[in-house]
C-alpha cells in the first residue's frame, strides 16, 4: 500500500514538473517580449538560474554536512547530462538552430569556463598531488569568471535589443507571476519525484551507490529536462539553448563557488579523469556541432544521447 502511495506521489510530481515547465516557458517568453530582450538572454538568466536552484540546494547541504563528493559529482554529472542527455533529447524532438552570436560568444565562454573548472579539479593529474583539493582561491577564480559572464549579459541586454515584432500574450505582472508559479511547481515536483523514486528503489533493495548516481544527478536535473522538452515542443529554441548554457555556467560557478567560498577548502575523491574528460568532451562537442552545421541535428542529438549512455554505463561498471 505504501509503495502504491509513493508511485502516485511520483506521478503527481511528474505532472507538476511538466505543468511548471510549460508555465515557466510562457512567462519567460512574454517577459522577453515585454522588454524587447533576446529570448536567449532570458534563458541564460531567469530560466537557467531558476532550474539550477535544486543543484544549489544540494551543494549547500552536502558541503555543510561534510559530503562534498556528492556536490562535485552532482555538479559535473548535471553539466554532462544537460548537454549530452537533455540537449541531445531535445534535438531528436526538433533540430535546434544556433545563431551566429551564440557560436561566437556564449559557446566559447561555456567551453572556457568548463576548461578552467576541470583544470582546478585536477590537482592529482596536473600537480602530482596525493588528493584533489578545491580551495577558497579556486572558488574565487570561478566566481570572478562568473562576474565576466554577468558583465557580458548586461552588455548584451543593453546593446542588443530584440527586433522580433511578436506581441506578448500576457501583461508584465502576469508574466512574472507565471515564472514564479512555474519555478515553484518545478521545485515541488522535483522533490516529489526524487523522494518517490528513492523510496521505490530502496523497497526493491537497490544499492545506495546506484540510487545516488541516478536519483541525485538525474533528479536535480529534472527541471532542466522537462523545461527543455517543453521548450522544444513549443519551438522556443533560444530559451532552450540559453537554459542549457546558463545552467551549466551557474552549476560550475555558483553552485560550487559560493558554498566553498563560505565553508572553506574541501577535498573530493569522486571526480576522476573519466568525469573530467566527458565534461570537456560534451562542451567541445556542443561547440563543434553548432559551428559546422549551425544546427544541432537529430543525428547530432542521437550521438550525444549514445555518448551519455556510454558514460553512464562506464560509471556503473567502474
């Protein structure tokens, strides 16, 4: 009986995720139209920060309670999943066109931030250390890089007003209300799904290691996954792409940077060379696919998803 209740709770959670994502996309799209801002910018900021809040919550909780490996694993795992799984899945639903500015500005910035982050993670590999330490100085570096990203966003919003003549469907106050309602629905739905799946997994005696590798990473990425699917179906590709790029930058710079700056140096042993390689590969692959085709095609999406399945399989085997 309890198991049936947990399954029902999980179904309610998935409904809230789907409805919340739809409301969030509508609200964000209308805010962009009201202020004549590029929808990509709204995706990079409001939507990306909102859907990254579950990761930020996990990071604060796990670092504060002395379990930083979960925070690091979740951050890298979510960043890889955002590109290979979520963007790959979205591209199989509808090919994603990439504008020139994204190829020359946002994607190189994402690649640079990923490279800096993975370099800071690699004490054992690069410095022949006995363990990997992420210090307050490392956190300060990635927060300063985030400052560069924010200054770019401010410049983009001032210099590059959107020329689209589409009229907003809702008033500005209603649009912001939709965003708040959508985010609340995503958070509540995500929590319900994660708790439900964790309880069901434990009922079937699935190991804590498998639960943490799947429930924590995929669970905190559910807002991005559902938002991406809804955005793809609504053909809001700029919000979709902005959400993925912005979420990855927020995950790296804010989700880890702020807690470590507050709580101090932490050691991590979970992240290994496979995770670092896949993190760089996913960001590099996104740039390459975008640069040569100006579109992430269905074939590209399938390749990305297959790579994620391979990566996930290697994690379970290792």
